[in-house]
């Protein structure tokens, strides 16, 4: 990974090319006064040799010099180092040549006798351009690095998903075969622990599979028309033991005849994850409300509200990022039941992608120690309009 450093006033490399020693010294004095340091050269050839050894940001050159003229220097520099900025100093009678040098790539020209107040403006304006170009290069390099990291991440997810799926399936199958043989025996609790761990591992692999599908843009929706209440009853049944253990009070406000058009499997994933998230981050004995309506624009609006720990304002948008966790990861402990139990940090990211695939949106309102409210809004699309 390439490290790009931003140029500053202190780090700009400037070369002044002037055959008259007194003028070179005056340039040096003024540049020092402006907080800029510079090397000096007395003709074009010396300057060319120096630019081949030192990565200068700016060359300020006279035109009329012995050994190699300013014109020859500029043509050579622009051929060898096109990104290097050049400012020309010229007498009144050579302005036409200076204009030609600008056409050849020079940034600007300064007339002699030099007005150093005007010269300062031209030079610092040129260096601002150099700084902006370097910042742009630095940002482009950062973007390339991020793209490379993203490709590595996607490969890791895809390969890990592929490599884990088979052994996890074997473990779960063997546990199912062994279960009847341990019924009533002392070892049955141990088998129960293995069963629970294997099931948790299977859920992780399934989430990674969904994640790899999203990353490869294979999140194909299969929208159908269905009643929402039975789907909610399925989620209630699946989470009933967990909610009872945590002594949560839940209230589901789902109209009995509410029909929606969406991918049923994926919408269930969305709502289940939202409710499960509320369970994890609400203290024992807390309250969780789940509601669904069709708004005035015929959009499905799902709301999950809790009176749990809440989310800091500066983290409310980050929770939908992959692998992001609110709070210090040093306190991470995996659980789908315990208070503040954590997972892989991909559940809400998948939820967000599923909602976006339905052309919907997800919003969160939260206040620390007072609770959170997640709202999913999904437009009701005509048949076969989702893809």
C-alpha cells in the first residue's frame, strides 16, 4: 500500500534558475521571508541536472541564460516531468516568448524588474495548484487502496462461506443422528451444548452466504403478495423462548388483513433481525413494540421500537456498515440471547441491503439510555417490477 504525504509550505521543493548572482540572492531572501525554501541554479543545464536528482514542485526560471536557455530547459522538463510546474521570469521585450512558454506548459510568467509583491501572489497561487493536485493524487491512491481492501474482503467472505458450509453441514447432520441415542442419559446436556453451538455456527455460515450474494450483486428478489400477520406470528414463535427468558414485554400491532407485496423470505429476515436486535439491546424486563401499516402512499411501514440502551448520535449511521459494532470491541461477547450480546456485525448491513433492493429505506431514531426506533419503508411494487 503506497503512503502519500501531503506537501506543505515547509516541504515544497523550489528551484530558482537565474544566471545573475545578485538576482539569485534576492530570490533566495524573498522566498525565505515567505516561508519557502529554494535551491539555486545559474543556468538551464545545472537546473536540469538538479531536477533529475531532486523531486521539485516548482521551477522559477529566467529565459536568457548561457549553456542552456530557459526555453530549452522548459521543453526538456515538460517532456521528462510534465507534472512539474514552471514559472518564467522575463524582460519586457521577451513577453511574447514567455507566452509561448506558457503554451508549452509553463504555469505563468513574471516580468522584470520583478515586483516581489506580485511575484508572491503568482508563486503561492501556483503552489496552491500543486497542493491540490497532490491531494487529488493522494485521495485517488487511498481510493485504490480501499478498492483493493474491499476485493480482499469479498474474496475472504466468499472463500470462507464456501469452505465452512460443508463441514458445518456434516457436524449438524451427525448431531441429529446422535441426538436420539443420548435421550435421558447424563451426556445429554453436553450434546445439547454441541447442538446449540453447531446451530449458531450454521446461522453464521448462512449469514455469510447472504453477505456473499449481496457483495456479488446476486440478491435476487422473488416478490409475492402475502398477508403480513402470519409472517409476524412465525417470528414471534421463533423468538418466544428468548423473549420470555429476558422477561420482555412485547406488543405487536399488525392489522389482520394487511397484505403486502415483497420477497417474503427476505422481508422476514428484515423484521426478525430488527426485533432480535431490540431484544439484545434492551434490558431485562424492557418493552418492545412492533407495528406495521400502509401509509397514504401505499408504502409498507414497519416500526420496531424499544426502551433499551440506545445508540450514540455519531454512530447511528455507522450501524448499517459491515462488521460495525456500537461500543468497544474489546468487550465483545457472542450471544443472540444475552443483554448486549454481539454477532459478526453484519445483520443490519444485510437488512439495509435487502430494504434497498426493495427500493425502500431504513431510518433510525435513538437516544442513549432511552431506546431506539427503527423504521423500514417499502413501496408496494406491481408484480415483477422488483429485480
